[in-house]
C-alpha cells in the first residue's frame, strides 16, 4: 500500500474477514468522514480573477510561486501539471473509496447470509419443539 492510500484510508478499515461489528462501525465511520478534493472546476472559477491559470499573479496577493508570477508558457504548463496532479489524486481517492465500499458490501452480504442461517436454525428448533 502506498503513502496516499495510507493517508486516505484509516488503518481501522483494513479488517480481516472474521472481524465483527466494531470493525464494521469503524469502517462505516471512515466512509462517512472520507473527504474528496473539491471540484477542480470550482477551484478554476475562483482563480479566474487573474485571467488564465499560469498567466501571472493577479489582484489581491499570492501569485503561486515565481514560475507562475513570471507568466508565459512555463506558468501555464506548471498550472496544467498541478491541475493534472490533483485530478489524478482525486481519481485515486475515488477508486479507494469505491473498493472500500465494495469490501464493506461484501462484509454486509456475508453477515446477512450468517443471520439467515441463524434464522433458519432457530425456525428448525421451533418446528422440532412443536413436534414434541
């Protein structure tokens, strides 16, 4: 597991198949608290005050580094790389969340099967008691 996965998915969610209710609660809590990076188009909208990304620093402060402040092709290229990096990071997080939810579904299905077997066993006991 790489560093991104360790940062994105809490250790409590890596449960063996035999764990019970506590691990399930911890994992569902992790899914509820999972944060995805904000939509890149929203970030672009907020940055639009200074013109195109990488076109140099605009009004109101922080330019984003010397390459961006200089503007030109290098600034635009740096902005494109940064946007690509965050898009990839967001896709990784979404894939991790998807696999985590799929694992949780499998765990729930396993529990449903176990509960159904218990229900059948109890119904059989009731039938046996009625016969006596």
